[in-house]
């Protein structure tokens, strides 16, 4: 591994090109194209446009394996290059660069691509019955976007979350750097000690077990069984802090890049052990998902409506109601559902996973968010008592309580009304939970280290094709979900072999993404915006497929 640049004069420095890290960063972004195809082939609905009939559990394992390391490796590299930019150009130049190349693409993506992805999501909901509405797709979409501004903070920004999180992590890192540089540690003594401690940890045999502690601990704090989650546009800060820690590892690596060689040792063994652990974690998560996690219809971080555990029983209980106290509550719940969902219960005996997701979303909106469902009489009749707030709640309407407190009572009442057909989050034993999250942290660092080692061994030099696709990766990542979502809407119902269908989706993504990058981005102002440079226009085959030059072929943008 080449050492960091050396100062040779007051204003002259020798630049080092970290080809392996460039290539690894690009590969992690391009792997996202494959990762999101397998997301579309989950055997059950998983918050995408629609479930594919050819979905298979094998895709779950690949999905879980990639999810353990991909964005974590990306954030390590982001931290490394962030420190590089600050060291070479200064804080002001770094902030301008990141605003131009990260913040602005995020804003533009949210203005233009996010609405398109949401429209595709709505169309998929109508195709599969996840959305039950008497309105047309267009009218439903218009209504949805009219209401969106008031709910924008709670919207999941699709794959653009990583740009928002990068901006937040950059902000945290620069604020800390300025605090130490200008106030807390002007002489650098504290930072030298922290760097020495980091060097000792990363250079020791205990590197991976020690680095796994903060990652696993923050996962445990967030109770995030699927991995690090940063939430909607209003971020979940525990997940953001986890990525900040991982980013910080990369930041510290830049101060001593020789440590990368230490991290890269025995990468084949790390890849094997990490992959086995990742598959075990995927098995635990997906096999246990139906009973313990938010398989369908999350209501938010403060509570969970976990799963429709027995739809036929739920349907029977809702339709029959009854004269008893519990029957009266069931009737009240049914009456709050939309006419489309009351009809849905009458007509559907075996819904798909997409339809069940839509059903639970309806329960969330009409029941959990209700301001008049829960009354003291109904709660006492079904044994729902919130001892911490019961006294003050009983004396005033539920609408006067906080949103979180109101939802908690409604969720408890809903579960009490359907104790056998709706299961709340049952949780897991504390010890098993701690072991799972620590194992997740171990697996993350085993695989991140392994990928560093692989690229240090095979991608240390300049390579024309690697550089071309490294430059194209940013554009491809921004655009690929829109392409893949659209393909699911056109090809989703075709009964092809799942591997063939997966390859078709990947091929379609590349056939649209790579030529659009070559002709619309690489030699234009967009390329200068996203990649910091414009390349000379060359024939597509020469640049994208045939061997060619890497250096000295760019035009100043």
C-alpha cells in the first residue's frame, strides 16, 4: 500500500492514487444494482414495488449476506477519502465539494427521482392489490402527492438515504474536527493519543472483536435486527451514529494507510467465516421474521403492529363481530375501515403478501391513528390498562394525549380485540439479543476486512475498465432503482425461471444505465458535476467494453 502524500515544499505535494479503494468503492455501489434486484425477488413483500411470483428464499440469503457489509464498506472508504480531501484542500474546499457532489445530487434526486419511484410504487400497489381503492391510479397518485408535504419527514427516501446519511455524517465529522482543531485540542495532543489507540487496536489481533463492540452496541440500542437503519427523511440518529463510527474508522485509516495492509491479511479466511456468519444471521432474521419482527405494516419506531398471524381467523372475527364486549370493539374497528377494505374482507379468503401489507397499512391509518376508538369503557372491558398514564387518560379524551401515547392505547386495544390473529412484537431474550447483535458487528468487520484484502491483492494498479465503471458507478446507482422498478411493473407477472429473470433485470439495468452514462453524462456537465471531471468523448465500445487507456484522456470541465 502506498504511503500518504509527502509535503515537498510549502505549496507542493505528491498525490497518491488509491486505486484499490477507488475500485472497491465503485464495486460496493455497483453491487447495489445486484442487491436491489434480489430485493425485488424476495418471496414475500418487502417494501418494494411488488412481490415477484418467481421470488425465492435463495434471494433472501444473498440479500442478507450483502446487507451485512456493503454500505459499511462504502462508509469506511467515504471516511478515508473525506480525510484525504480535508488534508489536501482544507475544510472550506471539502464542504464546497461535498455540497456540490453529494448534497445537491440528493436534493435533485428527491425532487425528480423520488416522485417517480413513488409513482411506480403506487402502480405496483394497484397491480398487486396492496392498494385497495375505487380511485384511478392517476387520481390516487395526485391525492397522495397533495398530502405528501405534510408527511414528508416520515417518508422513506428509497436508495437516496445514503446521500442524506453521508451529508449528516460529513457534518458530524467536520463539527468534531473544528471543535478539536479550534477549541478542545489546538496542540493536537488528544488527537495523537486517539490515533495511537486506533493504530494499536487495528494493528492487533483484537481488531475485529473490538470494532464489533460499537457497531453491535448501537444495533442493540436501536433494536435493529435487520442491520443498521437510518430511517426516513427525519433520521433515526442511532443508525446515523453507527455509520458515523464506521466512517470514523476510515477517517483514522487515512492518517496511517499502512494499516490497510494489516486489515487485509488472511482475507480469504475472513471472507469464508464472515460469509457463513452472514448466512446464519440471514436465516435467523428471515425465519423468525413472521413472529417477531415487522414483516408487514410497521407503525413507527415507538410501537409495532407485527404481523397478521392468522388472516382467516381475523377475517371471520371482523365479519361476524358479535354481541359481546369484544365483539362490539371488533365491529367498531370494522366500521372504521374504508369501504374498499370492508369489501376486501368479504371477497378475499387467501390474500397475497402484498395485499396483507396493504391491509395492515389500512389498520395503521384507520385504527392505530384513530382519535376516538379507544375509550375507558372499551379498554376496561378488554383489560387494556396503561398504568403509567391511566389516571390522567381516563379523565380526558384520547385526542388530547400525545400521538405516541394515543397510538399505544389503540395498538393495545387492537391486539386485545384479536388476540389470536394479530401478534404484537414478542421480543427475544436479552442474552440472545446481545449475542445476535455482537455477531452482526463481527460479521460486518470480517467481511469489510475481506473485501479490502481482495481489492488490495487484485486491484492495486490502474485499469482502464475498472476506472470507467468506477466513474459510472455514481450515475448507475442513482438511476438503477427507477429502471428496476419499471421492469417489475412490465415483467413481474411473467413465469420465467427466477435466475433467468434476475439476469434479465440486471441486463436491462446495464443496457439502460451504461449507455445513458456514456452519452449523457461522461463527457457532459453532468459528468463534471458527479465525478469532478469530463472525459473526452470516445466510441462506446472502446470505452465500455474494449481495452483502452486510463490516464491523460480527460478534458477539463
